[in-house]
């Protein structure tokens, strides 16, 4: 069986795949309403929020766009805190809809400096909302969102967070951190195929919604909230993914969210330790290295694209490459959702053989 | 097994459901690229177009919104030809994004009069595009799109058509009729679960795209077109639905599109004949009655909501109710996608028993 080690879509448990193959049901009927209400109640526990997270049929990017168009108005000043491709994307969406974006960017592999966020807010008092990526999939960095949220909230700004690849894997206490809109995606730690974004909106977020003037129809979260009262979605939902999500959430709550977070911490440490033992270098500042995805620098003669090809063709292990400016410069190992030590050990075992074939001249430690 | 007789989501063949349960694969890898290219080539045959239909992860409404934001600019004058809820929705989306909508509406149960479209275009020379619903799911009417398209094209306007519940079931020769953007949805005649919209854009449509100024990011069809060259989508696709779609398209092409259209014609006639034989009245003007969904008037004492409840609880047959202004006034029988005479005969057999229980006092013919 293929060892899919990209940071999403992630492998799905057999029980989830069985649910994906469920025959269609009426999306306006009782059975679907029960599933949606159950999924909503269980999402709340993982999001650690009192708000009902809402579903949008679409990918994670649809979730980012939904956040922007429901909270902001053209001309609004927003601070974009970006540490990679997905941070840039969030800002680009805001800009597309007419927001006035103040950019605060950090080098790839670095976390955002909370003090720089504080200074940027002081220098730009007109800023209404702050866009942050919690876990930047393109570089493998997890921002110190607890620290950033304190600064953003004490400045009285809206906090809009891309938690797509953290929520469900890494601790994100949405209410405690005062996140006004938290966005996630089904194909990450949730162990469900892609096709659904989830958004939790705070009370302040709903106040912003009431004021927001960006055009929205399909992504209108107010309509989603209203439909949820009837156990429905405003537009035909991804029925299969909702039924699969219910199964996945049951599995997650059975494992327990604290245990899930601890397992991801273990997987992150295990991956980084093993990668370094092979003589490879991490892109990420280790203090902020992500527990869901590890980015590895293609140095010491290593051809990252060739490596990924060998890994796939000879070992049936699928790794991710670099995105945007990092294309060809790194490779990435996903370790979120359904993952255990042996899945990552298999990656190391194959890397030992594949690295020299891909030009790598570095020396691995004797372990 | 439940007999799901709503106009989408439609029942899926077992082979399609098996594909829905496929384990996740890399959406940037070779296997997915092969599937996407195959799906695209096969969609072209059903759309009867030389353009590559593009996929949007979302429901049919996402497809309507994608059509609007990719073709139009704020302030553009558009003619909305509406015969029901979905026509109104298409217009509302255009209005939301700042289009200047000229409304041409027809009574529920009636088709659009092509001559009225001609007159409206003559009276509103500034109109740039015409929005039409081919098959109005809420009333069960199929517009005479061949006649309407001739008028719209000879006036030199863009023709934007909601073919969500017709394409794949009813003949829609997209290129021959000069449709500039044709929108469909996976959960209709295509026999695939909901979660994916498909759009085919003409050359004139792409010229309009280049001029269009409505904000768009997630729905940007130019990005989708560019990504397709690499066998990818700009954002994480609905992997499961793409794999399932491939299987469904193989089944459709094996049956043959002419045979599919003929089967739907048969199903439409069979349904209407049977409904009338029960003493019920059709909402639709029979000259334009849809071959994918039949709307039945709740008259002669009939409580439509009660009927649907009895049909579901006692016979495991799921019918649809009325939408918007037709809520409680009609019920609807879906007959698109995977459907054969015996599925509809089972509906009649149950209706015979259920109708009197739901207050119906009309007399059925002796057959």
C-alpha cells in the first residue's frame, strides 16, 4: 500500500472510506440533518469553541475566501502576517476583494515575531483585522499564535486565522485565543478527503459580518448559519464528506484531542530527529518547527525532484516538493492525521537508499 | 433499499460508490493527472464541445457564481430569463456582484417565450449577456434553449446557461447552440455525489473573461484552465469525486449519450403518463415538461408534505417538495441519472396507497 506522506490530502482510515462510499441520501431529509448536527457538535469539541463551526463545500482556499468576504469591506485596512505561500495567498484574496493590505512578511523557515506584529499594529492604527497562518504548510512552521493573539486582541483587532493544517492535529483553543474566524479543511488532520472547509466565527466575527460589504453569495456564512438551524446547508452539501466526517470525528474523540495533540508532537520530534540523523538539514527554525509537516533542505548535492521520483517509483512513498519560491529547494514529509511512527520509519528506511541515488553527499549519523 | 427520487443528489451506481471510497492519492501526482485528463476528455463528449470543461470544487451554485464572476464586470447590463427558483438565484448572484439585471420572468410551470427574449433584447440594447436556466428543477420545465440561443447569438450577446440538471441527461449541444458558459453539477445526471461543478467556456467566453472585472480568486477559471495543462487544479480538488466521475463517465459513454437522452425522454413520458393516470395534475406546461424532474400539483385535498412523509416512512421512497413560493403546493419526482421504469413504477404503486392517506380525493383512471 502506498505511504502517502504529503501534508494533505492525508490517508483516510478504512471506516472513513467506507462512509465515503455511502449511497446518496436526501440532503434536505432527516438522516442528513442528524449527521450534520452531530458533525457540528463534535467539531465544536475539536475547535474548542462555543460557536457552531460551519461547512463550506470547497477546498481550504474556499475557506480562506469565505473568511475574507464575510468579515471585511473594500477599503478595510488589514495586516497580513505571512511566513510562506499560504500566508501570501490569504493576503492576495483580501487584496482581490479590495482590502488595503499592510504586509508583514518573514523569511521562509522563520516564524512571525509577535513583537513585530505589535509594532506593525502600532504603526498602522487603521488596521481592522489581522490575517495569520497558524501552521504554514509550505515551510513547516507553526506560528506562536498564543502570543500573537494576545497582542492582536489587546489591540482590539479582528483575528482571522488559517488553521487549515493545524486544527485537529495541533492544539488550537479557538475561544481561549480569541480567534474571530478559524478556518480548517477536511483533508488535513481530520482524515477525510478534500472537498470541505470548516469555519468557526466568534461573536465579534458576526458583528463584523453584519458590517461587511464585500460581495458574497455562495460563501455567505450568515446563510450557512441560518440553514444549520434546520440541519441543512444553503446549497447542496458534499453529502459523502459529511457522512465520512462523522465517522472520522467519532474516531478522533475516541482517541481524545489531548492524545491526538501529543501524538502529533511525538511524530514531529520523531521526524525531525530522523531527518537530521540522515545528515539532512531542516528548513524550519526548530523552535517553531511544525508537528504536522517537516520541510527538508535539498543541499549537499541533493536533487529534491529526483528524490521524490525515486521514493515514489521505487518505494511507493509519496513526499511533497517545495512550493512557489521553494520549488526544487526543499522536500516535505507530511505527518498529520492517520500517522504512526512506523509510517515515518518507513520513510527513513527508504531515504537511506534513495538519497545517494538522488545525488546526496551528506553523511548520516551511525545510529 | 431506499428509492431516492429527488432531482439530485441522485443515486450512484455501485461502481461509482466504490471509487468514492478510494484511498487518497497525491493531487499533484501522475495518477491524479491521468484521471483529470481522462475525465476532461470524456466530459467534452457529453458537453458536445471542443472546449475543456473545468472543474470547481463546490456545489452547483458555486458553478453559477463562477460563471458570473468570470464573465462579467460590475455595472454590466445582463438579461435574466427566469422561470423559477434557480433562475432567480442566477440573477441574484449577478446582482450581488454589481451587475445591472434586467428581469424577464415567467410564471412557474411555464417555459420562457423566445419571442419575449427577442423583444427584451431589442428594448435593452445595452445588455451584454443573457442568463438562462435550461432545465428549471424547481418547476420541472425545460426551456427551448435551441430557439433562445438563436435569438441571443444573432443579437451578439453572451449566452450563460445553467445546465446543472440537464447536461448529461438531456441533449445540450454546447458548441452548436453557441453557449458561452455552460454549467453543470456532479450530483445530477452524472450519477456522482455532490461536491463538484463543471463549466465549459467558449472562445467568446474567454474574451469576456479577459475583460471581466468582478473580483474572483477561488473561482478564477483562468487559473483552472492553466492548471489543467499540468493535469492539476489550482486548489486541492475533490479527489474522491474526480475518481468517481471517471467511472461514471465510462459508464455513460458505454451507454452512449444518444441512448441516455432517449432513456430520459422515455422516463419523462412514463412519469407524466403515470402521474396523470393517478388523477394528479402536472404543474408544467406539458409542451416543455422536463425529462429529468416532474412537478405535481398538490390539489384535490392533497397535503404534499404529509404525502412525502408517508412515502418516506412507509415506502422508503424519497420525493422532493416544492421550493420557495411553491413550498407545500407541489411535490416533485426526480428521474435523472441512474433510473429505469421500475424505479418510477414503484413510486406509482406507493402513491396509489399513500395519496388517499394524504387527503387526496381525486380519482385515478382504471388502467
